[in-house]
C-alpha cells in the first residue's frame, strides 16, 4: 500500500491513475490556528480544549470533481 501526505495535485492524480492507494491532504490553514492558540496560552488566556481541523482523504472511491 502506498500512502502520501500533503494532497498535492500529482499525488491525487497518481491515486486516480491507480499508482498510489491514497493521499491525505493536510490543511495549510492549520498553522495560523496553532499560532493563535500558542499566543493565547503564553498570554494566560483560555483556549478550547479540542480544535478540529478538516483534512481530506483521497482514495480510489473518491469521486473526481467536475
């Protein structure tokens, strides 16, 4: 099984071509959320105990966008 992380266009195409089993797209908007939380912690402000970040998995069952 071949799995890739970062969701590049080439990796998604490799999955579509059957050359790779799946790829996980890691949302690049996570960094600002982490930075903001770190600043709040350092400042002694409360932060949420849990924060969810939407990533996406592409495999052979994922429909291609039209």
